[in-house]
């Protein structure tokens, strides 16, 4: 396969899943693709942008959810997507720092507008909800890393397509219940 931005993002995504964020280096990525590290920069401007592109790839299914998906369910899907990925929250913190409009933000804004918020209010509330979600997932992942339990799921039983308690990841910080309560407090109610 010829070297392209898409091939580089795909390889970086595989490295993230297999080894975690710390091992997604340009040197290691170049080795995986059998090219010199400088060749990568012809296709991606920086490692930070590459990481943002990997995050966008992971979050792409949240970009345009069906119209029946409510804002709370959308944010539950965000958690279910990010939580099982090794260092997923850390990756998302970097990515949202570079591009605060990554998925699911546009869909979240549209959903908040459907609930009656004006455009500027929906934008502000979406940013608040994303800050909460990023922090909550990061805290949950870090707690699981520092206090592993036998119930910590493996990658095969997690993700947005999984169901049951194993789909939500470790519950060391209150997990899904705490996250859902935070969403409930932050979301407007339909009139």
C-alpha cells in the first residue's frame, strides 16, 4: 500500500490499540510502515495533528447519529467508545484541545438546539458537557489503571457495540451511574 495520510492514521490507530498512547511515536510508526520518519511529515504536519486524526477516526460513528438518538444517549455512546481504548481519554484530551469541534460536538449541539436552546447556548452547553465527559472518562480510566480489578474488561468485550456491564468498563470511580448523573445535571429538560 502506498504511503498516505489515511494509511498513517490507520497504522497509528493500530499502535494505540495494541500498545497505548506512549508508544505511538513517529519513529515507531515509520518502522511499522517501513519508511523513514521524515516521510511521515509529507502526509501529516505534526504528531499532534496525527493524534487528532486518530481521535476523529475513532469518533466518526458519533458524527451523525440517527435523529432518534438523544443527547444523553449520544454522550453515553461517547463514553462507551472511548473508555475501552487504552489511553483513549488521554488521546481525546489532546484531540479536543486541538479541535473542540470533533464528534460528537456538532451532533450534540444540534440535539441541544432541538431541546430548545438557542444556537449560542447550545454551543456553550456542548462545550461544558464535553469537558465533563472528557474529565469523567479520564478519571475513570486513570483509576482503573491505578487500581486494576479482576473485572476490568478486555478489549474484545468492550466498545459501542458491546452490551451489559462489561461494555462500560471498570466501575472504580462510580462509572456509568456517576457519568449518567452528571449528564442528567448538565442537560436541559424538554419542555
